[in-house]
C-alpha cells in the first residue's frame, strides 16, 4: 500500500484502495449568477418534480435525475457540457482522479482534505454492509480519535459475532463458541488480548480511555481475520466444490456418509 501523495502520479486510491495511476487536475472558478447567487443543491423532492415535468424529454429527465442523485450523494464529478468562459484558476486547490474507480480526491496544497484519510487495508468484502460501514467509519477517524475508532471496532466485533450466530452480549462466551465452530485458537487468543486489555467490562461501542492507535489497529486486523476464516474461506471452498462434476460430488458425499456410519 502506498499512501496518497501530491508528488506522485500513482498511489493507493483513498476510495477503492487500488494501487494505480492517479490523474491530476487544476481548479477554476466561475461566478455563480442568477436570482439566488448561491450553489444549486437539489432537495429530497427534486427528482420527483423533474420526473413529473411533461415538457421535458425522457432523455433530459434521466440526465437531470442522474445529476441530482450524484449531488445529493455528495459525489464529486465533472460537468459533461458547459461554456468555459470567465474562468479563473484557483491556486493551491487540486483534484486527483483514480484510474480504477474514477472517483476524485480534493487537495489543499499537499494535504488531502477529501475523502477523510483512512488507515489499514480495505475491510473484508464478505462482511455485511452494516459491519463494513462501521469499520470504514473507524478507519476514517483512527488518526484523529484512536479511542473513538477502537470503540467502533469493538462494536464491529460484537456485530460480527452476531452475524456468525452468537448472541453478541458476552465476548468471552462468543469466543468460546466460535472456537468450537472452527475459529483458529490463535485468533481467539488475540481476541482475548483485546478483551482483557484495559477494562474488559467496557461495553462494545463504549469509549475505553486505555485504548490507543495500536489497539485499534489490532482490533481492525482481527475483524478481517475472523471474517476471512469464518466467512470468506468457507464461501470460497463452497464455490470451488460446487464447480466439481456432479458425479464426483456424489462419490465424495457417499464416501463421507460411509465414514460417518463406521464411526457410529
């Protein structure tokens, strides 16, 4: 992983994490004219009003609705068409765009101000969307608030335990059950370290004043390791097994059945 750097034309994208080419752009200003003289930001009902306009063609409606959705999602994107008149260059503000995901980052001088700098590799993509969202939020504040990041990551451990069929109420009990269901004892020991460090009675999601950046990184790595072993690995093996010829799968299942019968 190579950290984003304004002096580089290739680094790890702050959005998608891919190490790839980054294109650089300068910024120009254009005076906002009109009645309000303020930026045009579509409200939540904007798309419905546009869709109901009979005077607009379907092509225009699709284009305007697409623009509105991107604006409301706070996506940075270029205007497809426009008159480049009365433009003035803005110094010290730049954009970089990722070759892989096409998304932009905003820089002031050498500091990337958007998106928030995130630490660590991308969270395991087999985690649920809800867990990934918590982990991503933790990554975005890890440098500014390690204690806050650690609290979010402890919460993600609790959520992951629930996703794996545990109650998510007592980490000690959940760890024991996960080991019974195949979790590596090495990972369980690491979880115990995280549980015991500081105040083991701290409820997931609560601030522990003993947490620091190192602890937050360790919890983050554990979330990915647990997801890899308990979710991704079984999923990948299942997919490979499913690609075997049906006759081979039937033979394997008969063999396993006979083995179980002998044990009984």
